[in-house]
């Protein structure tokens, strides 16, 4: 039969790597809890209109990256989520979570974008997303940055490994003014614009600033800057934010071209860029998106958030050698000879009930190959159960690294191991 393989750009995460993910997710959970964020889980599939309305019609994602399909059973137009903010906000509004209340939410999960697969860019990838809703800022804007810097620090990514870029996108009126000037400017340089840019010129010229086309970099660099169109209130928000960051000792670079690939942002926006991943260097990105709540049918309110690309963080951590070694199984139980199986089951269960991670020999492998297996599993302890042990109600405890072994009565096994391994009893 012909093999059926995974869909291009969608990866399996096998046991040799999945422990990295479990480890990283545990770091995330501890970190998020320490800032008071709560988990939210929304569907992977949403009504297509949700993404068009929130991300914006003239964006890379909506124009060419969405997995959109018609449900053949009822004709619904659905999309696999390309990002998590739209679904989260939809749920928050649908369940009225902002009624007299603020929310600090996080989620983790697969996102889908039909992009050209390469290192750090996939068609199914994972994001950790954080959304703080109901806070006007700019204090929350600073806490959001502080907490991300704290995460890098916890993971062993130093300030030299990742650069924080920030910008201020102002409000709708300021952006409209900037937009007019941008159009005028680009119209004077039509010859340099590529096809994408020409198409976007009168629809969403801000997107042109986000171009990755090298031939347009100089043009874009000299384009009118949004910052020069900001009014007092936006400038005050931006200045206060920068001032907070400086006081907190956080280094940042102002990037006037940072516009983000989604339409819903206003005021503060930021990206954390790792030097080691080239064009796929953005580890995390986000900003304020106050208008989106109203856009999706909620009452006017405040919102800020960011998303972290988990594969890119893992790639960075691998390059920096910051991922802990795969933990071995604590105890392997070997048995050989007649009637040794039931004591083997008993010892394994006893240890598991006391918090140990145990793998027991199953099947009839030779004693030698069982010991090899114990070593291959990187286990600290191998229990050996032969016919003599069964008669004496004992097990032979072999410490794999220490080259030491000792017969221990089954009834005393847990105490013995607890104290030998200097372990805090998990009873
Ligand atoms: P890029 O400029 O690299 O395309 P983006 O602006 O499209 O990124 P966001 O929509 O802001 O990315 O998503 C937040 C984070 O999710 C990114 O910074 C990145 O780490 C990760 N990410 C985005 N797209 C992909 C992808 N196709 N594969 C892997 N990770 C991704
Ligand atoms: Mg993108």
C-alpha cells in the first residue's frame, strides 16, 4: 500500500522533541500564573467573517494565507484560525466577560497559515498568546513588556540574544492622515513599487511598509513616518511607555516601520527579534488593539496582547543550548526466572503509588538485554527480581551510575529509595 504522509508544512512532534515542548509549556504556565493570567480555550475553527473583520481584508493573512473551506454538510464558511486574538475576543464578547471586569487571559495552540514552509515558518505552528483586556495603559503596556523580558530571562535568553523593537501606531484619525501622505509619496515612486505594493497602494498603504522585498527597502525607509502624524494624546501615551521601559531598565529600539501584519492594532506595538533566526527572527509580537472589541460587537474597551511563536523559541533555545537534557525514567524493574512477574508488578505499583516513574520489563527478554534497556532509558535505579528475591520477599536495588547494589525487603523499598535518593517523599 502507498504511504500517506503528513500535510506539507505541518509537523509531527515526536518523543525525542516533545519533552522539550512539555518542559517549555511548564515554564510558560509557571510564568503566566505569576502575572495572574488565566487560561482560555477556544475552537480551532471559526466563522471566516471573524478573521476578515478583525485581521483586515488587505493583509497577507486574509489575502493569501487562510485555510478557508465550506462545510459540505451545511454550507457554513469556516476558517482554521491563523491567530488567536480574534477567537479569544469573540469568546470574551459572546460570554460578556468584560462586564464590570478586566481580564488577563492566555492560550496555547495550533495556528494555520498557508505560507512557504522553511525553518521557523510552517503551515501549522503553535502560538502562546496573552491578552490583557480592560486596561487603558500605558502601565499595562509596560507590564506586558516586562513580563516578556522576564520570560526570556527565565528561559536563559539574554538581552543580547533578543532585541525589542517598538513603535506607536496612534489612532484612526492620525493613521488616516499618515495614509494620505503615504499614498502621495508612493504615487511619486510607482516605478519602484512591486505588484503587491501597487495593489495595496489605495487599499492599505501601511502594509507596504511591512514589505520584505529588498528592492523596496530604501523607498520604504524614506517614506513619511506615522510618528510625525501623532497628536498630543498618542505622543503622551508613547512617551510615558518609553519612559516606563527606561525606568525598568529595559532596552528597546524604536522602529518607525514596525506596523504589524494585522489591521487591528493602535498605539503601542512591539516585536522581539532574535539575531539567530534570520528572516524568521521574530519570536514574539503584539501590541494594543483597543478598537477591535467594538469592531467585533462589544462595548468600547481597552485591549493589549502578544503572541509568541513556540517553534521559533525552541529553535533559539536549541541554538543557545538552553534546553535541559531529556529526563531518564527513575526506576526500571527487571525480572527473570519462573514466578517473578507478580513481585515485579507489586514492586512497580508500590513505587508508582509513592510518586516514582517506573517502567517494568514486559515480555521475556534476557536479563542482559533488560539491563541494557535500563541503561538505555537512562534510569537511575534498576530493580532486579529473580527467583531468590521472590523466596526472600526482597528486591535487588541496583544504582546504575554508582555501581552499587543492595538487597532490600519489599516492605522497606519505598523508604530505602526515598532516603537513598534523598527524595522528599511524595506520599
Ligand atoms: P512574520 O513577519 O515572521 O511572518 P507575523 O508578523 O506574520 O510574523 P504574527 O502574526 O505577529 O507573525 O505572529 C506572532 C508570532 O508567531 C511571530 O512572531 C512568529 O514567532 C510566529 N509565527 C507567525 N507565523 C508563523 C509561521 N508561519 N510559522 C511559525 N511561526 C510563526
Ligand atoms: Mg507572517
